[in-house]
C-alpha cells in the first residue's frame, strides 16, 4: 500500500502516527507529494477526486481517502485496537473534535497564505479561531479522563491537532486557560511516533 502524503498536514500526520504505533511501516510506503488547495497533484486527484490528502492506494481495491476512513481501515488491518469497541463513541467523538480543530486551523492558514492581503476577511478568520479555542477548551474541560486512558485514535487525533496549532498558530496561545491539556500534550508529544512525524 502507498500513502500519498505531505508532512505538514495534520490529517496526514494522524495516519503517519498510526502507522508507527501499529507497526505498519513495512506494509505502507509513505509517498510525499507536492499539492495545494489551488493546485492538486495529479497523482492525488487520481486517488481522490477532491484532490485532498491523505489518500491510501491499495492493490486490491479503490484508493481510500479522508483520514478517518484510512485510520479505521489501517487499525482494522493491523488489529491495533485504536478504536476499542467498549469506548467507540467516546473515541469517535474525540477524534471528530480534533478533526474540527484541524479543519478550522487549516482554513485560517489558507486565508493568510492563499488570499491577497486586501481580500483577507479578519472576522471570518476570528470565527474559525473561535471554533478552535472552543473545541480545545471542551477537550480540556470534559475529555481529560479519556486522554488519561489507554492509547486510542482520540489521543492521536488530539495530539496531531495541537501539534498543528503549534506549527501554524502558536502566537494565538491555545494553552492559555487549558493547563491540563497543555500538560498532557507536553508528554504525548514525546512519544516516538509523534517525534518521528514532527513537521
């Protein structure tokens, strides 16, 4: 199998962390592509008609895309237990919350990088950051017991979301008022899989 990827993408990083946690690096080749919201790589478009990464090319079926589809597939393939049945709804909700942080944070990045300065919409950017910080605060206030438990895709997703905030929006200070989550992330970021996938 081949994973079409770019290291800076937080959605890609989720899959790359899973590959390392589930010992799948020999089964999945990471193929770095140069793609953007304005110019999709043809290889990516061939795998995913929306032109988004990550995409997982399989020899025995159509390519898979959307990070949550890929991580579920790979978890099942490796029997890694990162979507435990006993906690599945909590895991999926935490993963969805982290993905929402990523989506809003990526949109803020695109607004600054892809639009001319005179066309950037500050109120829209502020609204996206509002989504980010509400979600971060919700994790800090409601989900620390889940994050204190055994590793699952909720942990990986939150870790990758916070890593992306540090990468692109560190000046906005997501840690302010979220000390428990900040402490958790300081430890989680030291996992070998996170260190190996740091953009």
